C-alpha cells in the first residue's frame, strides 16, 4: 500500500480548513522563510505533488516522507502544522546540506528550494531563462529584483514580474511547468511595497522568447520588439 495522500484545498474547503486561530504552519526559531514557502507550494495546489511521491533517482526518501506525512498532509487535512514537524525537516536538511544553520537562522527561500529540490530530491530545474541573448540559465524559482518604482504603490504580481524581466532583459526560453516567484524582500527595516496584490492568473506571453505576438499598431505578427 502506497503512502497516504490528501488533495490540495479548493474552493469553500479553503475557508473551512484554513481560516481561524491556530491555522497554517506554526513558526519557531526563524522558520518563517520555510513556513511561507511550504504553505505556498502545497496548501492549495498540486502542481508540485511529484515532490511528495515520485521516486526520483537521487531522492532522499526520509526527507520526502517527512515533507509529505508531517507537513503537507496535516496542512491539507486539518489546516495546521506544528513547529516541531518543520523542525524535524530542518534537522534533516542540516544533515544533508552543506549548511549547519537550517535549524536556527533565517535563510533565503531560494536557498531552501535549491537544497530540497536539487540536492535532496533530484528534480530537474523548473525554469529556463535567457538574459540578453546569453546562454540559457536553469533554476527552480525566480526572485523579483527591481528598483523602487514611484508609480507602483500597490502593485500586482503581473506588473512586478513584467517589470523585473524588462529591467533584467530576461526571457523565458519555454513555458514552465511550474513558475515559482519570490516577491521583493520584506526586511525589518525596509519594505519596498506595503502590499502586493496576488494575480490569480499570470500572462507570460510577453515574457516568452521567440513567441509570436501581434504588432500593437497594425495587428499583424510583430517582427520587432520595443522595450
């Protein structure tokens, strides 16, 4: 018999299971970067459920089991994950990684995703990017980097992704199976935006390399792109 699985929360089940006190992933000892990442990746979507079940060639089954049975399944079943379960995962990551501080220090979410996806589960990179006609880069998530934009007071994710790609002269080489996006950093001292509106759908037409698009003047297939 295979491992037990619970589907991601959808529609009215989201409110019923996740709303209220003692819901979500309990924070402890600078775990917020990991709590937020795990909640985003698994609570309401199944797009990365292969991480929980697939026997990848390099996969560490112990870490995969903790992730599935102690974090994702309780989150989807009851809407709550204890800090001790996340600490169990953090201890395993410290054992497996080159970094000794996964159990006590705050990390960048990208560092956590790279460790668990690449080194521990052996998943192929999710994104292929190209910058200014240079060689392709492969990665697991995209972090939005941008200068302060005076005209953006309460931006949505669509605007931030488009402007970030434009300022870095980036294109997606192909449509990604999963597009994990890390918002601009919110430090204790400085917040670039007080709020960001989630875009429920993301239009990546203009972000794709060599994608046929229409001319904004005549409506025919465009041959030039003006930034």
